[in-house]
C-alpha cells in the first residue's frame, strides 16, 4: 500500500509540473495581450508557474493523492469521476475570483488526467 501511495504521489507531482507549465503558458498569453501590464511577460510566467506549484502541491498531497489511492484500493479509478473530483477545489475558488477559479479547475483536470495516464503506463 505504501508503494502505491508513493507511486501515486510521484506521478501526481509530475502531473502538477505539467499543469504549472500550462498555467505559465496561459499567463504568458494573457500578459502579451495586455498593453499596460504591471509585470513583464517573464515575471508573469514565473509567478504563474511558482504560484501553481505553491498552491497546488498541498492540494495534491493532502487531497488528490489520498483520493486517488482510496479509489485505486476500491478498483474504481475511472477518468470522469477522477476529473470531477479534481475540479472541486477550483470550484471553491470561483467564489473568490473567477479568473483564478477557472485556472484552478483547468489545473485540477490536467493533474488528474496526467496522473491517471502516468500510473496507467506504469502498470
């Protein structure tokens, strides 16, 4: 069980890196589209990447990995429920900020899909 938990954690953290790259690309495009940006394009990419990792890592470790491990032990790891469960933290953020909530929902979905594909290829 501990080996599965460690493999899930590793896969989920790698998936979080992929999601952080996607958010950084979105931040670059958004920064380029604004004429009077407060931060340079490189600065916004850096902040988006780092912010995604800082906010996402605790969510992955405390919410995503236990949820995935629970579903895996029961043999009920299907992509659709997994993606829906990964979008719940982002949906909660929607009440504070629509922009960051949408980014969190997209990031959660990316992390879920990549984690599932990493672990499916491992077995």
